[in-house]
C-alpha cells in the first residue's frame, strides 16, 4: 500500500487522511493528533507542508 494524499476525505490537502489510511487509523484521529502536536514547539507545520508537496495525490 502506497502513501498517497486522499482525494475524497480531505480538509486541507489530504495529508492527515492519507497518513491515517496508511496506518489503519481514522482520519479524525490523525487530524486531532496533528492539531495537538501543533501546540508543542517544533516544525510540525513545515513537515505538513513538505508532505503536501512530496506525497502524490491518490489516483481515481
């Protein structure tokens, strides 16, 4: 199973939904973890932008 950004279950870019699908989690759980991680110091937002650029879109 390849890591791809979701086309159907996206809020911004589909990164969290794609990661959740790859890990077998619910997209809502992944989004919640991402938002909570943004409260901590670190480059979370830059990592998200990088994933948005480098992870391809899901094929139809």
